[in-house]
């Protein structure tokens, strides 16, 4: 945004080292310290999908906590989560909380079920270019990091009328990170290195979207 401290710092720095300030002037598309809202799906009395000895709520929390930690260790971002422990949160709570906080982006993390394999992501139908770019950037980064561990099917960039995508007042994306009820996918979800790669993909995708 115009006049944010980051833009001014960069302009002053450019002047100090004798560079033209103009190339820097248009660069910051977001606030100096973007506010990333991470939403681990389910929790508490809502386990989400359960299969192969795994619970969706536990996997989504692990991925989100690691995503937060990677983001905060690597870039200057504020991160808020809809939950950091195994507690029940309504869908309305999640979007109300993100909206009240004034999040820059909303990222909801889920595990798929119903028979299938691979990774897919969702945006709200009919959203504009910014949200489409958030989805595509997170999607490609998550997939790339997952593929450092194993071959992963790309199920594509999809849209759906989901509460957290519809009621969030900022660009929002929801990821479905493999199928808990498919044995080969579940075996990956049981691996610590796969969970960390998935978190790294989310963090890198978020950072790339925000231009960090
Ligand atoms: Zn879910």
C-alpha cells in the first residue's frame, strides 16, 4: 500500500546507495508486515476425516504449526491461527476472527477423503485475479515440495462454495493435502518429512504470493 514503512525504507535505502528510487516505488503490493491467517481444519470434537490410524484434525494442526514456524523464522510476517491446539472452532469463528484481525490472506489446511489420490486446492467461485494468484502460487509450491518426497498426483486448481472461502474478507485458499483413506497417501501423511515438506510448500507459496 502507498506510504507504508517498508516502501519508505526501501526508497531511502535506494537513495542512500545512489540507486534510482523509481524501480522500488511500485514494488510493495501489501502492507510492510503482512498478516497471514492459518486455519487448521477441524479440531476438538470434530476430528474431520479418520482412516488408517490417522485423524485429519491432527494432521492439519501439525502442518499449520510448522507452516507458522517456517514463515516466522524466514520472513517478517504476522501469523495468527484459528487454533494452535486440539480445540473445537466453528466455521463462523474462523472467518470472524480473520476478518476482525484484518488478515491479508486466509489459508485453510485440510486432508481429503472419499477415495482418490493427490493434492488439490480451492478458491471461491468467481473470485478475481489476486485470489487466483494466491491459489496458483500456494498450489504449485505445495506440490513442488511434496514431490521432493514422492510422486504426487496434481488434482488441479478447483473452486467451491465453502464457508471459509465465502465469508473471509480477504484472498483465501483451501488446500486438500492427500487422501487420508487411501493407503499410499496415508503412508506419506504418517511421515514427518512429508508433513514438513507440506508445511514448507505452504510457507514458500505464501511468501511468494506476498512478495517476501
Ligand atoms: Zn477437512
